[in-house]
C-alpha cells in the first residue's frame, strides 16, 4: 500500500514554480532515489514532503497509516551545524521531541529507544563525546540515529554522503540499505551518485526534462541514465536544489 502519493504537483520556491506535473507514489518498504540536475528542485521536493514548503498546485497524500510527523529527516549539513556544541546523546535524543508533547523530559522508554538507535548505528561508544569533535562520517551516523528516533516508517535523506570520504560514504550507504532491508523503513534519498542509486534503490525519480519515475531497471535502460553517466553532475549550491 502506498505511504506517499504525489498527484499533478507543481513545486516552487519563493512563489516561483520549479517543477510541474510531478506524479509518483512510494510503497511501504520502498527505496526511492531522487535524481536531477543542479537546481532542478530535488531539495525543494523534500522540504515540500515535510510541509516546510507549500504545494503550489496538486496534492501530496500519505497513506498506510503514515502521518506527517512520522517521517524522519536527515538534512544537508551546514558548517554551523557541524560545529554544534552538544553531546552525541543530546543530539540523538532531540529526535524524540515530537513524542514528548508537553512533557519537559524524556521517558525511560524514549531514552531506551535513543540508546537502541545509537547501538544500531555503531555509535554507542561516542555517546558522551561532543558532536563537533567527531568526523564527518560519525556526525552523519549521529544525525541518522536522531532521525530514527522520530520514525519507524519513513526516512527522507538529503545528500547524506555529501563531503564524506569514500570509506564513510560506503558505510553510510550500507547503513541506510540495512535499515531498509532489515527494519522495513521506507527510504527516500536525494543524491547525485548515479552508480549508488542504481545499486541500492528500487525506484528512481528523475526531476528534469523529461520527468521520469519508475523502477531502477527501467531507469538503467533509459536515455536519462546514459546522459548522467556521460555528463557527471558537479555539486554546487543552488537556491532551488
């Protein structure tokens, strides 16, 4: 059953349309990779799915029992965020705030969930460390554990391996794949890494001209995939991406 359905969606930023006629759905337990040229609107789509940007036209619906506050989010990191002066445990537990309601404290069960997610991602030994002292790969694991505290159903990841070295990149991809394969968590990932997308994802959404949504095998045989492989994308900062 579909957890997420986009129908005839137009996306925009600051009132300016960026993408028109977007139609796709995401089934429970799926792994969808969102690809596209710089500035095509990939990150704008993620923010719209999180209700941080309004839909200009069309509709985005959730199903299969998924609610908007059950979507975990791993955003792109900024330099300011990388230097955040808090402990690993504090950052991971902050993902539980949506569960607390008006309570000014975490319950024993919530603390146990944070501890379990740190164990699952191999960062329990870092629990007392200051976040800004960690490597880029360790920081991403911390943020992924934080996102897991917010959901058991769906994770949205925006360029989760940006700035990581090859070893950390491979480890992050394997961690995400394990969460999808072993825990049944639906993955929606924005990426510029075409080989990784075709290795791990089951479906691909390409935002560009033409729009594409389909299985990874269908994408592999499309002219779009060939274009990407012949013209690798260089990551830059764009307001709509």
